[in-house]
């Protein structure tokens, strides 16, 4: 997959991108996945938006269960 162009990283519209996707939300998703899975930036940015959102949800569920188990111990 080609790298994200500077136009997209700058938050401006480009052909074939998700128009209006908040750049802050993208940074948050990337940081969250990279932190938990130790994936590099290119790997996380290479994910389709839907896949990235799914990984965020799955990591959140794992964390929630772990927190509940810790609180119950």
C-alpha cells in the first residue's frame, strides 16, 4: 500500500480519502493501536478505516475485561 500523502496527513481533502475525517481521531486511533500491539506507523496507517476502527473496538473490549477481572480480584 502506498504511504499516505502529505495532503491527507495535513487534513486536506484528496481524491479517494475519507472526506472530513477528523485528523485528531486518526492520531488517537493510530496511537491506541500502536501502543497496544506495538505496530509501526506504516502498518497502522495501512489499515482501511473500518479495519482500524474494529481493532480499536477489540482492544477496548480486551482492556475492559482485564479491568473488570482486576477489580474483581
